[in-house]
């Protein structure tokens, strides 16, 4: 990327400069540098697409790999989401959050520049059409869940509610370290002691907290519910919603909770994990995920509690207690 910054532009820049919290100017990147990094946004460099727009991989002048999210001018998301992403990632920094490198607001463009995540998103490794990807071990999946939980725990401690936690918003670097991304609809709480935030319901079907959906009251526990769905995605290797399945299986959250309550959790796990999960680890993981999916936010654990329980599930998977003959048995 170049060393010079572009000039301020109209309403986008006016909106950004209305904030006093962070020096947004230091993150601005010239449009010409982004054209150069992506060979003028060549479709061969496109690695994804979302509601905001297309995502491209690129290489800066110093050889650094980057990912660029370029707004589609017909996208329902605009300045508000663009500003939210910049604001949150410019003052939130954590090993399990994707890093913002810069942004561009020249020529009526809205482009966000991030660190490049070599292994894409979590969902692509759990299910999908890319059969070239190797199956992840249970230990590896637990490590990814723990990393994502750490990122969310940090956000909540920073008074940020993500509001769109899902497997496609958990990215994996070259070492499969999980990092949370996509903060366009995230909300910051102006007061740390604020108990709820009334807001227009936004998120992704299949992950939405029922309490938030019905009452419009957003809390940190809304992220916890969504993360519970992710945990069952990781365990079962299937999407949150599959319309082609029988009615009782369409919604992963409902199906998984029902299976757990019937003592049938081992029957719905990813077949690739068969005979590879220790019963104690599965039990702790299942209990944790089900608690995240409690219909009442008051009954859900905090992300700190979820993190601790996932770390414990990993220790149960890795430990061998010689005095217990059942400890070496697997499902």
C-alpha cells in the first residue's frame, strides 16, 4: 500500500470524522493502491461475496497478503455498517479478531482492507462442496471453538455485541487460529452497565436469539445463543438451516437440543468423528452448547463461562486417567 492518504470525500468521510474516538485518517488507503493489489479487482482474485459486497485477495507493495471487502453499490448496507466496522476494529485488537489494515472512501467507494486469512472460513471446513479440504480432528475443532470464544469474550468485555456470530464469520489463518470477522452490524454499548439495547432486529436466520427476535432487546447473551448454534455446526458438520430435511431436523438448534435431551447426541455427530471423541469431552461440549441455546437469556452462560467449559472439554479429550477403565473408551 502507498504511504500517502487520499483526500476526504463527501458524506462517507464526514460520517467518519464525526467520531472523536479514533484517528480514522491513519487507516485511509489510496484507491490506486487497492487497484494495484488486486490487478484492478480482477475476478480471478475474488474469494467470496456477502451482503456488503465482494471480497478479494490481494498483495500490497511490500508483499503483504491482504483481503479487501468492496461494497456493492446496490447493497442494503452502507455508511453506517462501513463506519461500524472501521470504528470497532480500530479500537479493538485481539489475537482472535481479524485485523483491520485500512479503508478506502475515494470515488464513492467503500472498501475495507483486512489481514488475509489463509484457510478461509470455518463453515467451508465443516461442510460444503470443496471435498479437497481434509477433515478436521475433534481436538482441532475444539481449539477453533476456544479461539472464537476468546474473541467474543474480549468483545463483550469491551462492551461490543457482535450481532452476527456464525461459522462463516469465523476465519482461520495459516495455523488454523480462529478470528472473528464482519462487524458491520455490531453494536457498542455507551455504558458498561447497560443491561439491554433496543434495536432493529438484524442477524442471520438459524442463529438469531429467539428472545432478541421476539422482543428486539439485544444483549451479550444474544451472541452466546448464536455461538451455541456454531458449536453444534462444529459437532454435526451441517448448516444451521437445511430446508430439504424432515421438519424436525430443519433447524439445527432445535434438533440438536432435542437430541441431547433424549440422550441421543452421539447419534447426530459428524460421521468423520465417529470413534474419535471421548465420552466425557462430548458430554461437556454438548451440555455447554445446549446451555448457550436456552430460550431465556438469563439461563445462558456468559462467554467467559463458555470459554472455560470448552477448555475443560479439550482437557477431557486429551487426558487419560489410568485408574478409570472407561477413560480410554470412545464413541
